[in-house]
């Protein structure tokens, strides 16, 4: 029995969404590590404490480079479980195209899940939330000058808790308001992928049932268009790593153990 438990230990790589950073996973990291697993949390370019200026990021490859570098540096035959939140799903999908042999399972948490990224206007409509009910919610920066399109976008502080963290502890939403950074609009517009066999890696989708950012019907649409191996649900806002970290951990471990059993 003890040997079987050792075999089950896995390496989880947690990938944040737009504006966030490795910091947002602190509760989930604690629970996974307490269960005996290895956990890596990455800052993508221009996020968290990464020194890059998000206004300078010209492609999704630039933005996702920290994850690509991490995966390319893994030892031979070492596989990881990728967990992506929100737009971090695009990072997972690019990794599936380029490093499928390094990934044992991809778990999308309220995440963008499109097999080839954002190729068409319909793809963009499928993943961009209609938040018009809240009014003017974003700040834009025009890093190339006022006559060019905006280079970054930032959710105004007064809307962050209302849209992202309405079921989360208030101290976590305050922490987030201190650490969120603008995200690159240009980089995400170039999130188009090809060349990999994305079906060779098992995928699980964790659907957030009270999500105001990626609404449940949007999540359902992505699930219908690219069905994963399994769909799980969690009764949270957009940020279950804050609002229900123990339950999120339980679902992730259940998914990863099911993946091991299926092999």
C-alpha cells in the first residue's frame, strides 16, 4: 500500500489567468503539497513578479515563454499535470501543441478551452464575456501612442470583487487588488496554435457555477465544441482558488487519480 501511494504522487504546474500571477495559487499550493505532491507555480511574462512590461509583449509566444521554458527544461520521461485558470487555458492549449509528451493531464478551471486558440471572430465571441451590465469596467493603456490600439487592459479596482471574487474571502480580494497587473491585449490577440496532436492528452474541465467573468453558458459552449474527457462542477465564483481551495484541490486530485487509473 505504501508503494502504491508513492507512485500516485504527481507534479502539478499551476498556470494563472490574465492579470494574476503565481501568487493567486497560494492556498491550492498548500493543499496539494500537504497531500504530498510537488507543485510549481509560474509567473507568465508581465505577470506577478516577472519584470517584463506587459505593454512590450507583442505575441502570445512572448507571454507564454516562462511556461514553454519550464516544460522544455523538464527531465526526460518526467510528466506534469497542467492546471490553468481563465485565460491560462490558452497557455495550456499552446503547451498541448508543443509539449504534449511532457503532459499527463490538462485541467481547465473556468478556463478558455479552444483547440487552436482564438482563430476566428466567433472564437473571440465565445470566450470574451459580455460584462456590459457593469458599465465601464476596464482601464486601457496606449503604450504605442494614442492613435494606436491599446496595448494593455486592467479591470478597475471597484469591479474586481464584484466580477472575479464575489464569493471569496474579502482579505483575498484585497490581496488581489494589490497584486493584479494589466494584461497584454496584443499578446492575447495572437493566441493561435497549430501543429500538435492535442487529443493525445486527457483533458478535464472544472466548471464554476456562479462565475460572472466566464459565465456557465460560455463554459458550456466551449465544452460542447471541444469535449473534454470529464466535466466537473464547483459551486463558486470565477476564483475557486480563493473561494473553495479545499474543494478545488479535491476535484483536481480526483481528476489526476482518474487519469492515472485510466492508463
